[in-house]
């Protein structure tokens, strides 16, 4: 019988637990009890403290550098939570909201040496749960007994690393005809990744030939731009512009990838917008939160194109990384079709930052 969850299913459970503020256990050579800093409660912080060892807050190097804490682990910093620190302290280490008005003061007690691979896994999990990339951890012996006693999800780190790094497989769930303003010959396909993450969509216009390069757009979800007509970015006009061009040419495919906020999720994007209101640019804001500039996995787009039977595209983009990723994943980019639309006084600085720091072509 195979009722027990496999590693992919365990990881999906772990992400759900972390979002809900439930601890998980990671087991490698050592073992760690892990909670997301963002969803920690006063009661669970007290429970962690009752285990008799000081908890450690794990931050990415970007967040640590913002706090002027040296990230001795390269991409990470492990900082011991002082005895007198409360929940506010833990949250403020994770969340840059009050960095300017109530700066966190060191010196911090930062761990050096030893193995940080479980800490790294903890950060990967909180990131994929779309929480702030900060975890509270405590080493524990006997992970199986502790997990069983408290009914916690136990993750085998040896299996988790490769499972997270692997390309998630997707399967088509449903498709139907969808007449749109841009074209009456539309068809919407829904794809569901087998790792339990968000579904993604493909909008096929007309009946594009599979034997020649298809006019294609990989659009990352932007609730604020696509739905609300935000003037802070160019996403809404790019979405409509791409569909309209496909409608005019009579054929094309637009992938609507649910990778909101360049993969950090809408809540974190709004945190980034609040930092932008304090004067930081789009890249600096991501870093202050502890994220990379861009956390998207572009393999998903290539996988959907392949599933639809396309292997060559005329890609509508200004982002050279998207073109490079398509080529790397075996989708040839026969042509780049520029998509320069929707410039406003409010997004001029944002677009200039993308050109300067992220290599966008203008
Ligand atoms: N983190 C973050 N994400 C943002 C910000 N502004 C827009 N976004 C997100 O950026 C993404 C933009 O996606 P795309 O337009 O597909 O990608 P792109 O990298 O700009 O490339 P092209 O438009 O193809 O040239 C969307 O997921 C938006 O939600 C911001 O200030 N911070
Ligand atoms: Zn946008």
C-alpha cells in the first residue's frame, strides 16, 4: 500500500504548515525544528523556548546585510535569538517595515562554521510558501519521536533538496473555447503542477502551426497591473498589447504564469511597494525583504510550451533572461518581438531600474 505521502507531498504539506504557523521537522545528519518567522505566535515562541536551547533566526544574506549582520554562511546568516527578545524582535528581524523608524540594533550573535544545509532548506521552504524569507529554528535530537509525539511533518533533507531543485511536472486539467475582445478564436488551458503549487494558464489564439515559430508571450501575474490598472508597472498594457497582436496576426500563445511579484507573491510585493514608498527601488526593496531580484522559475513556461507542442517561438519580451531560459530549456527563440507599452510618469523610474540593474532592453 502507498498511502503514506512521498517527498513531493510532504513538501507541499510542509509549506501549508509553515503558512499556518505550525512547526515542521527537517532531518539530515542533524535535525531542526523549523517555524516561519512571519507566522510565529507568542505561544509557539514560548513553546520553542521551553525546549531548553536558544532558538536561532535564519535570514538570507540580503536581509542580513540590510541589518548589518555578517552572513558567514555565504547566502545565509544564523543569528541566535537573545533571551530577552520577544515576538516583535523576531518579526522585525524578518520584516523591513520598521527598519527606518525603529532600526534593529546589534551586535548580533551570529553562528560561524558547522553545517548550514538544513537552515538553507528551511529558507527555501518559507520562500516557496510565499512568506518572508526568515525562519526560526532549533536543533533537536530524535526527530522521529518528536515529530510523532506532536504530529509534525517530518522532511528528509536528503530527498527534499533534489525534489525542490527538480523541474515540477505539470499536467493539463481542463481547456475550453474562450472568445475575447482581442480574438474570438481563443482557448484557455489550465495546467496544474504536481508539486501542489499554483496552477498556470495558457491562452491559445487561433490555431498556431506547431511547425513554425509561434508568436508567444510569457506573462507573469501582476494583480495590481493586470486587474487594477496600476500605473506603477507596465504589466496591464503588455498583457493586452500581446493579446491584441496575437489577435491581429490570427495566431499566438500567451502563458499566464502565476508568479506574482517576480515569484515572491502578492503580500511580499506589497511589502516591496511599501519600501518603494520609503525611497528604495524595485531591486533594493526585494533585497531588503531578503529576496533575490527575481525569484521566478522560467522552466515552467518552457514546460507548458512543450506540452502544447511548441518548440520554437517569436518571443514578446524585453527581458534577455527569459530568452536565455527558453533556449536553455530547449525552446528556440527564433525572434525577439519587443513589447514596449504602457510607460507612465509613475513607472518611469521602475522601468529605468529594470533596464539598469536587470538588463531589460528598452
Ligand atoms: N517584486 C516585485 N515585483 C514586481 C514589481 N513590479 C512588478 N512586479 C512583478 O514583475 C513581474 C513582471 O512580469 P513580466 O512583465 O512578465 O516580466 P519582465 O521580467 O518585466 O519581462 P518582459 O515584460 O517580458 O520584458 C510581475 O510578476 C509583476 O507582479 C516590484 O516592484 N517588485
Ligand atoms: Zn505589474
